[in-house]
C-alpha cells in the first residue's frame, strides 16, 4: 500500500481508532519509524483547525511497531486561538510504541522578522550515487530514491561528520504534505553509520522536526527531488546527536530536524 493511501484512511472524527499498518515497510525487525511518525501527525492534524499549521513535532520511539492493527489515541492538550498542542500515541498489544507531541499554530502579524535561512550546500545530483542493493538496506528504502553526495556510504569506515544528498519517493505522485515529508526525512540512515566498518543496529530514540513555513502552500510533489544535509553534533557511549536541514530543489529551506540515535557498534 502506498504511504499516502494509509494516511488518507485515518478517520477525521475519531480521537481513538484502529489502523492497519501495511506490510512492505520494514526497518529491520520493526515498522519504519518515519511512517509511524507520519501516521501520528495525520491523526493529530485531523483534530486541529485547518488554519493552524504544524510548527514543531517531537517523536519518541518507545518500542518497535509492527505491521498490523494499531490503536491511535489523540488528546488535545490545549486549544487556543492561535496555538493548539496535541498528544498522539500509537499502541500495539497494550504497549505504547510511539508517542508524539505536536504544536500547531496559525500565522499572525509580528514585529520580529528573521527570514534568512541556512543555504543549501548539497552538491548536484550528478555528483552522487544511489544506495546499493544489499541485504543491509532495509525493506522500506525501496520506496525511495537516494543520491548520496555528502559524506560516505553507511558502514564504510569513513568518520565524516556530514551526511546526506538528494531524496524522493519512487511512486507517490502526490503533492507534498507534512506526512509525506516526515517519511522522506526519516528515510535516510543515521548519520553515524558511515563511521562503522561493518553493519550494526542503530535506531532513533527521539526526533524533533520543525517547519518554518506552512508546507501546505508548496506546489512541489513527493516525487520531486529534495535536499538533505545532516551533521553529527556529538556521538559517544552508544548515542549520537545529529541535526539536519531539508531544502527543496530550488534551495528553499522547508524543515529543520534533530535526532537522538542509539548505535550498537
């Protein structure tokens, strides 16, 4: 099933409901975390006024999810004139697998205007390479195209602090949405993996992503190319702390991301 089909199947008027997470999106032994985050976003957004756009989202990957029935629970923590705070949990077997806090806010006049953003320094796609077809590449990655031209391939024993390139969906000819963007951003392997000389487990513990401008106003498609650049702030003791920026093909900043990662290598 396509990513967007699952998101569109989430009921708008049910704060608690059951959703079938589709097969074909495995990330190791678990369900792809970016897809789970997108489900949490869509369920949260369905309970908020359309005039308020997602400004920030923090996700805790509490336990591995699996394809199959999943309970979605939404709570409106506070609903104000300009800002609404929402909590969403994804539950399987009576255990929380994913917990998310979402902040929605509508635009309003402000005397503070600082709109200069970090410029993209991702090299042209022609300078990069796609992900190899290998048993260590997770199942969900086949739904994406990559062009890696910042840093090095995972498990190549090249300790560079920067990692990224270009990304897009293979088969999602839909206008880009927050949900689809969450799947794109999390589709990249953790930036610490090129530091390893052989495959080892790694996963996100927490993920915070912010959207400077409403993505709903974009005319771009999910199958368009998007730029991604991650940087390792610090990594030791089995944990990594990374930040990333995401731009469209024209170099416009669309999202700012931070992750805390566990790595067992």
